[in-house]
């Protein structure tokens, strides 16, 4: 069975600085997807960034980027120039292809606080 | 574009009552997922449908829970009879995928269910 581990329950960062959230996962699959979702206090689940396992290039979305290390089964999220609106719970998630099941398996989350 | 629509947003009811949660997926999406979020267990998949057919219901806690998807634009999650331990936030998500490919899941705003 697949598992996702986020070892940092809480983190804080000063506004405008950079922070990295860690995520490791366990799977025997070769083809899969990885995601970071953000859940602000409003409790919406917002997709931040996505990575396909077959792509070697790390995904980036504006201030958000990932460091995907397939062999190490590591998928960290870097937030540059942190903003107050980045304060939220961040979930790392693993998904097999739809043919193999297609459901998201979430880590326990990291609560990020951006301080002014 | 309309996102995933869930209703109600909040539900408070007494133990033993029947509860029905509703979800309208994004038009054109062919997969629909029900997740439950609690402090103790985090985010966990209850059931998911592909092309209106239930594919994996291994996460459904017990016979008190049932889910239906009568057509591509509507799904329900029913709890009968409800118990205090069912209190949680219930999310519906939808995505489009075929075979080896799959798009990210988009989440509704969730239903916060409180069973007294």
C-alpha cells in the first residue's frame, strides 16, 4: 500500500523569505502523480502544484516549486517570497493512474504560518 | 467556470438521524470522489466513481454509509443512522481521466457535519 509522510507538523517563516516543506512517499509503482494541496482556514482544498513521475523536470508554478527525487521518493515544496496569504495547511498527496485506482492518498499535513 | 458544488455547507443533526450530503461535479469530469477529513485520521477516501460506476468503496466505514451517483452530474453520500463519531468535514472532488492519464482532482468547499 502507498503511504505519504510529512514529517513537519508545523512550520513558520517570515514574510518574503523562502520555506521548504518536506514530503516522502512509499510506492512500488513506476508511474504516478504527486500533488501539493493548500487548505487555508476557509477549509477549501486548493491545488498548488502537480508532478508526473515520468517527468524528470521539477514542476514550478510562480513562487511555488518542487524538488522531486524519484529514487529517494521525496517530493518537497519550496515557497519563495512567502506572503501572508500563504498561511495554510499544506498536504502532500500521491495518486496512481486512473487505470490503477486513481485515488489520492494524503499525508498528515504541515501547518505553515507566515509571519509579518 | 463552476467548480465542484457541495450542499449543505454545514449540517448539525442529532444522533440517529439520516444525513444526506450532495455533490455536483464539474461538467465533463468522469470521476467523482468522496473524502472525509478528521483531526485523528486526516483526509481519507471513502468511495470513488468512474463514469457513474463505484470503483473502490473500501474506505466506506460501515453499512451505515452509502453513496450513489445516478447520473454524471450528481452524487449523494448518505449516513443512516448517524453517530457522533461521523462528525467531520466531507469533501467531494472530481476529475477527468482516461486509462493511464489523469487530471488533478478539484475539490468542493466541503460539508461540515456535526452529529450531536
